[in-house]
C-alpha cells in the first residue's frame, strides 16, 4: 500500500516579493477528500497560495508539509495554470512529455496520449501543434496532461477564466469525473456560479489572508464574514 | 553606362558557364565560412543557452560584454588576429598568418558573439514561457536544457544562419589576416575588392552575383525555418 500524501498543511506560510508580503501568514490544511474552491477578489493571493502549496514559490517564513517527504509527492501532484503553457510540440507530444520524462516507453506514452486526447475531445487534434489550439482546447490539453498521471491532487488556477461557456462546461465535467475517481482538487475561481456548481468547501482569501473557510453549503447560505457576504451579493469587494 | 552593362552581362556569363576562377573562389569562401560557422556554433549555441538558464554573479555583465563584442569592428578583429599570428606574435610559431585557418579564426571571433547572443535571446524567451511548467513537472536540470534546446532548435539554426550571413560577406578582417593570395586565401569578398580595383568588373560582378545569391539563400532558409515552426513539420 502506497502511503497517502494528504492531508497537506501550510503553517505560518508567508510569500514575499521585493520585501512586500503577497501572502500570509497563512495556516491551512488540505484534507484528504473533496473539491476545494479558493475564492477572493483579484489580487487577493489565490494564485500565490496555490503555487506555494505546489512548491513553485519560495516561502519567506513558515512551512508546507505533506504526509511523506516532498520528493515523494512530486509525481503525485499536478498544476493547471490560468494561462495554459503549451510546449511548442504537437498535442500528442505535449501529452506524452511528462510521461516520457519519468521513464515511460515512448510507444506506451503515445498510446496513453491518444487515449486521453480522445477523453477530453482532442482526439482529432493529436497531430496539431499545441500552441495553435484555441484557448479552450489548450486548457483541456493542460487538464488531460495533469490528470493522465493519475495524481493524488490537482491544483487549478482559474482554469476557465478566459473560456466560453461550452469549454467551461466540458472542463467542469472532466473535473467532476476526476473527483469521482478519487483525485483531490484545489481550484481557484472568481466565478461564483462555478464555485456553487463544483465546491465541496470554500476558502475565502482577502489581501493575502484566509478570512473564511467553510463547507460550500454553509458558505453560500450564510457566509460568516461581511466581505464574503458582499461578494456573494455581487458587490465590489476590495 | 555601356561599360557597366557589358560588365553585368560578362559577369552573368561567368556564373552561367561556371568559370573556373569563380567556382574556385566560391568554394574557398564556402569552406572558410562554413568551418567558421560550425566552430562558432559549437561555442556560441551552448554558451548562449547556458547564459539564458544559469543564474550566476556576473551574468548581466557577461551579457553586456557579449553584446559589446557583437559590435566589434571586423577590421579591428583582423588587426588583433594579425598581431597574434604574426611571426613576432605569441602564436607566430604556428605559421598561420595568410592561411585559410587564420581567416577562420578571425571569422569565428566575429560571429561567435552574434550566434551566442541570438541563441541567448531565443532560449531566454523559451525558458520564460516554459519555466513554470518544467518546474511543475519536477524536471532535472539536464532535462530542462534538453527540452529548451530541442524546442528552440529552429531559432538556434537561425542563429547559425545569421552567423553565416555575416561571415560570408565580411571583407576587412579576412583581407588583413588572409592576405587575399591567389589560389590560397582569395575569397568572394576579397576578390571583388581586388577586381574592382583593377577595373575587371566582369569577374567582380560575377562574384557579386554569387554573393548576393548566397545571401538570398540564407534569407530564404531563415524564412522557411520560421514557417515550419508554426506548421510543426519537424
Ligand atoms: N510577480 C509579482 N511581483 C510583484 N507582485 C506580484 C507578482 N505577482 C503577484 N503579485 C501581487 O501579489 C498579490 C497576489 O497576487 P495573486 O496571487 O496573483 O492574486 P490572485 O490570483 O488572487 O489574483 C497581488 O497584490 C499582486 O499584485
Ligand atoms: Mg490569479
């Protein structure tokens, strides 16, 4: 039995850039199960929090701990960026890249790439250059590339921010399937509707601080903070 | 006017009939310049890529220096190489002055900074684009460099082509260190300078056509590399 890597905890986590505090201090635990949505206005620190948990940001103070040494988590977590990063290669090679990187034989990686491309509706685009895909197709590719290694947890930073309704629906469907298959999901959005559709629980960020965490139902029915209440009423929160 | 017209026709005729002198000079030009491009690429491409990825203390200074070296007047490079290779110079014992090797050395010095600088920009842009993804995939340093070199291969080839374009048309440095010796170090540019001075416009123009043809070929190749980039054929 492989040892679980979750829960993931951040204790007193602080991220600074050029002396300015972008995030923290934050205490936060990502439990083993669920679909957590990180909410908050622009500049609240959502991206910074997700990146820090994934290990892309250097902590100025505090720590991030998994249940196993971090080296053992690297192949078991994945990140989907707000602006999808496409390798200047075909769709097939983009999907196969992380698999081949970690030792999978090329033929097997390509077969898996074809399988996942079909799953996210990119089956006909396998030989196309990834940088030339539409925004929605790029994000589906990025999502498939994150999920195909069957990670324990996926971080997603506003994956639907610049997508149309159809692409958004397709991505939400893929995410719900992944969650049903046991993948832990931590995703930021500032689309309240999307949060309502997907979240099992909510983390609400303002000015680099977590000011509220709650079960989704409770959060949407009776937010504890006035900022969250204002956001849910559609007011401008700053 | 008549003289120029006659020269053009005669020059074209030399090209069409593959005149022995013209072919000879062209081949020597290609030999010298291609050797210089291969050596300068072997140095400049990895160095440029390394500069783009590695963070070290004097990185900015090194990049500034590289850009300054790119602007070195070729004639001065020729002068310095001449002094180094001349009989009384530190490398005089090798007897390289007025040989194709001396010309290759001068061209390598002239185009390596250019190739390294273009490679640096290309890899730097690609690294900025890929950085977060490659970190997220927890790639090793070696894997990162291989990925950047592979995905940047077209831009790197463009860098070598730019080096070729600069070297093939260069005259000052190779004139000084090569000496423009018939059948030994005479190349397209130095021959044009000589024949023009002598008033033999036919050969000068014929050689000029070849040089222009090579320059156009380099441009076309660069353009085609740019096209395959977006089409992703290779
Ligand atoms: N590269 C950066 N340099 C300086 N400040 C930054 C940088 N990136 C983000 N910030 C600042 O950090 C804060 C949090 O940003 P971010 O995590 O991107 O917020 P969100 O994703 O919630 O919009 C903001 O105030 C933003 O202006
Ligand atoms: Mg953000």
